[in-house]
């Protein structure tokens, strides 16, 4: 423990001895470097800084009522505006406007001047802890813009110019962004509206092309099918009734014509008292009936033929076409009645078919399966006959109209069935068009709502009711220079002098081979000294000590001056310190 207490002072004393031995190596570099740095610091040009503070004010209208179109964090927008303001063209115009860097212009390029201007401009953000519904954190509430110059007035003017540029650029950017948002949404809404108009044209063309097959017309088409089917059935029923009526009237016509004829059996003589025409008509009716039943060589046919020839020498064996037609119509009526009861192979049916064929051969004017229309020329003086003929013509006319109506209804029914069959395919295409239109209408409604909101936001920005930059502290004329640059240079010089002096002293000690002190001697010989005789000072030594003390006081004074300079340039100017001390003394 005692050895440690002796060792520490001896070690410190060794350092002090080294310093005393190499005091010139230690002090001379320190003094030279400190002096040079002090002179250089004093010679450095004074720099004045003018600063303006801009507050970021929130939107005046609640965002729940009007949503702004300018989004993003404040610091991002500030840096964005800074890039817009600090362009090469803008910087060069400011340099020319305020005649900056007159000395540097001769040796520097425009790019160098722009770089120097950017170094002299400083934009600092001011943040604060905020709390909101979305949580807390740091938020930028303001920022400062400063400019450094050797002339206070220039520093203030340029700082004011930059502040005005920032304020104007912020207003322009926000208004421009709101305007572009409104224009974009309006153009998009117009485009969607044109698409809707095109879709409506396609829907109109689709309806025009498939108007009867549209799905909304399916109930009416089904109802039309039902109505048409019912009407068709009714028309068919009426047509059948008219056919029966025509058949009945056709069958009654021969009877009406023969009401004045007296029928006679084959082989009988004409009834006395009848006129020649009446007897001839009766014989012709009997001849026609027999001719339809027997061959021309049959005795009854030949007998009646001779009787007719006796009354009418011009008779050649052929009857009047009118009489044949009436008999043929009567035969057809009987044939239709038998067909309803029997088949085609029934003997009575076959017999009547042969009779009709023979009568048709005598008429020689119509095909075998057609029915001749009765002639209404004869017997027109009989009221009953005329009435029947009129009813027959009316019924035939009605039947023709019903047949035409039936054909029309059948065609209409086929068309309705085709339309209903096409409805599913048409419905799919129609619903696709309607769905596309509904989607476009929904998108158009949303866009129109956004356009209105964007217009409100644009008005908000144009009237500067949204988030804005407010100049709360304009750049002032600086009355004191900036002290940071000189102070830093002076501190670097002082510490550099100390390091240089210590290095020179350490190097000199390493190069010195002298043996000093008992420990150095013991280290060289390996034997500790028996006795140590102290150094005896004489008058010269005492005078030398006095000179050293004087030099020490001088060095102390130099250090004091250096310390005062350091305090003045690094910590606080001396006049401010003096003012504060005066205020402090007055308090007590």
C-alpha cells in the first residue's frame, strides 16, 4: 500500500519533469497554432443570419364536412415545396436580383453559385408531441427559413424572398392540386356518361331488334298466345258450323228447284195436265237419276231417253249442265253424310263415289274431288229458292273470311311461339346490357358525388380556408453576426495546438538518451543507488527560477486572454455576460 502511494506521485512527477525538460517543444507548437487559429478566426468574415418562422395552420372547416384533396404529411409537403422553390432557375434569378456573390462570380460557375446558395439556405422543421383520435406521436407544426450573408440587409431581403416563395408556392400547389382533382373527376364522369349513353343506344337498338322477345313482354306474349289459341278454336268451331250450314243449304237447293216438278216412276207416262216444259223437266230429272245409277244401255235409261226425245227432238242423250251440277252437289252431300258413319270401303260410300264420278264426267268442268257451286240462274223466280241461294252465298262468304282468319291466327300463333322460344336468349343479352348500364350508373353517381366534393375542396383552397402556411415571425434585420463558425475554428485550433505540443514533447523524450533520476539509473545499472545527493542551487539558479516564474505569469496571462476569447466566441459574448452580471448584482 505504501509502495503504491509513493509510485503515483513519482509517476506524476515524471510527467511534470518531462514537461519541464521539453517545455519549448510543448509550448511553442501550442502557441503558434493557437495564435494562428485565433488570427484566422478573427479574420474570418462575419456571417449574419435572418430567419422567418411559418406556422402550419389546420383546416378552418372541419374535415368531417369537407374533405381536402391535398393529403400527406406536412414535412413531406414542406420538402416538396422546397424542391419546387429551390430550382436552378429560381436560385439564379434570386442571385441576380440581389447581386449575391459578386466576388465569387468571377471564379465560379453558375452551378457552384447555386450550390453555395443552397448551402446558405436552411429549412428546419419544428415538431411537437400531439395527440389525436388516431394516436399520438410527433407532428410538424411549424418550420423556419433562414439565409446567411455577410450583409444583414441582404440576409433579410433574401430570407423574405424565400418566405414569400414558400407561401405562394404552397397556395399555388394546393389550389392546382384541388383544380386538377376536380378536372380529372369531371372528365372521368363525362367519360362514364358517354359510356352510359352508348349503352342506352345499344339497349334501344336491342329493343328495336328484339322488341317482341323482351323478357318484360313474356307475360303479355303468353297472354296473346292464350287469346290467339282461344280465338283460333272459336274460329274453327264457327267454320265447322258454317260448313254444316252450307251443306244443309246445298242439300235444300235441289229440293227447292224440284218443288214444281212431279216425280214419276220409271215406265210411267207424264202426268196429264202438265205443260210440255214441266213434263220435259220431270223426264230429265228422272233420266239424270237413272244415268247416275245405270249404264247408258240400260232399258230404263233408253226408255226415258226416248220419251225426252219425243218431247224435245234436239235431245242427244246429254243433260243440261245445270241439272247435272245440282245432282252432283246432292250426291256430295249424301257422300259426306255416309263418310261420317262408315269407312271409305263401305258399299254405299263406294256407290256414291262412282255416281259422283259419272256426274263429274258429264259436267267435264271440275276435278273429281271438287264440288261445283250451284247455279242460281234457274229457278230465280222462286222466293224460297232465292232465299236459300242468298243464305248459301252469305255462308260461303263468311266461311271464306273465317278460313282467312284461321290462317292468319295460325300464323300469328306460330310467330308468338317463335318469339317466346327466343325470349331466354334475348333475356340473357338484355340483362347483360342492363347490368352493365346499372354498374355504369352506380359508378357515375359516385363520381358525381366526388366531383361535388372536389369542387367544395377547390373552393376551400381558393379561399384559403384549408390547411395554410401563416408567417408568424417575418425575417428580421440581424444585429449580431453568427458565432458558430469562428468559435468552432478557434476551438479546433486550440485543441490542435495542445495535441501538436504534446506530440512534440513525447517525441523529444523518446529521442533523448540521457539518464535522469534514481529509477532511470537503477534501470540502466540494475543496482539501486546507495545515496542521492540533491541539487544545490546557486545565485544563477535562483535568477533562472525567477525568470521562469515571470515567464509562467506571462503564460498565465496568455491563457487568460485565450480563455476570454473562447468564452466570447464560443459560449456568450462578453457584453451579454456583463449585462447579465449587472442585472444579477442589482437584484442583490
